C-alpha cells in the first residue's frame, strides 16, 4: 500500500494545485466590482428622465401662457436641467421673449437656442 500512495502522491499534488488555482481565479473573478466594457455608465436615471419631462412641460406651459411667443412652433428638449429650444418663429422679438420666459422657469440651468426665423419647413 505505501508504494501505491507514493505513485498517487504526484497526481494528487497536481490535482490539488489545479483545484486551488481554479478556485483562486473564481474568487478573483467574482470579487470584481465593475468589469470594464468600454461602455460608459448611463448618465441619466429614471429620476432625471422624469425631472426632465416635468421641466419640459413647465417650459412649454410658460411659453403657451405668453401670447407674444409663437410657442406652438417651438420644440423643447431637456437634459439634466439644460433646455434646448428649436423651431421657427416670425421675428427676433419672439425668440428673445421665448428665452426670457424659459429662463424664468424654476429648474432651468442653461438654455440652448436653436430657434430660427421663418416658416416651418
């Protein structure tokens, strides 16, 4: 029996070493907090999406309340408190008024004006 143990000892040593290495790799792999995928983490959450929708609604309502702004031809997009106005109006005074009205809405951090003069194409 001692000869049998001597011949299986190297095999047992290889098996236990391999098992230890596999377990070490498994533990190391499981302990990673975040795997680098090359894709940036999402920059918005459901909460910011809702906040942006509410802000866009507030801006649109404020613009609709002013008769000197052709607000039906102005589109509003929001992202993290930044408001983009786009569309077409009749004159520069309407653009200026739309920006001023938007600036007064609580939650607006920045305004990007892409409103153009002229008829909708």
